[in-house]
C-alpha cells in the first residue's frame, strides 16, 4: 500500500504519454497527456479534502475502491488511470458523506457490514446496498462540484454505470437464489 504522490502519478502519466505517442497521432497523445495531468491535479485536491476530513487514502494492487468506516480509510486501486481513480475516489468519498447509522436515517441500516446471513441475503438488504451505491456516486459528483473540479460528466457517468452494473448483477444474482 502507498499514499498518493503527485510526482509519481505524473511520472506514470508521462510514461503513458510516451507509449501513446508511438501508437497515436500527436494530437491524440497530447490530449491523453493533458487529461491525465488534469485528473492527477484533481485527484490531489480530493486526497487533500480527505486529509482535512481525517480520511486516510491509500493505493494498492486490488481492483476497485473501498471505504472502511471504522478506520476512515479509503483503499484505491493503483492499476487504473488517473481519471478512473479520481471518479472512484469521489465515489468512496460519497460513502463517507453518507455517514453512519446514527447520523443518516436513510442509509443507516448497516450496509454492507451485516454478517448475519438472515439479513444480508434478503431482498431488502441487497436493495439497500444498491441504493447506497447509487447515492455514493451522486454525493461524489456533488463533492466534485463543491471542490470546483472541472470534470466531464459523461466520462464520470461512464465509470459510474460500469461500476453500478456489477452491483446490479450482484443484487440480481442474489435475488434469484
């Protein structure tokens, strides 16, 4: 696990830029570089916001992202590009913004840490999980606006829908059992 390091992310982006330069036109590779740098800067802004909120952000080899409410730690994949990392980090921040059981009437039913199979296999629980995932994406987008990040809503929604599809498949598979 490692923490966000803007220079390391930029070095990786530069390496991607050089690889793209060989495969794509100058304009296309320049666009990739500009997008990467923009998203790395925004990623730094979100990590800084997390730090101010007492949230630790770390990057590792596992896919996706995870917010641990107990330790206030977000673990992100280091394998995604900066744009996808940014959108996924905003989503995990959305989970933080939803809050805890005592603070949030709507999402305070124990998602998804319920270990009791009599609860976590019910339609109600699976639907609540799906609802919270959708809400976390919504709150992540709202956070990006509050932070003044200039993001592409279509690109954000593409990642959001890709991730939500996996939750819908999970919920549907469980509902059919």
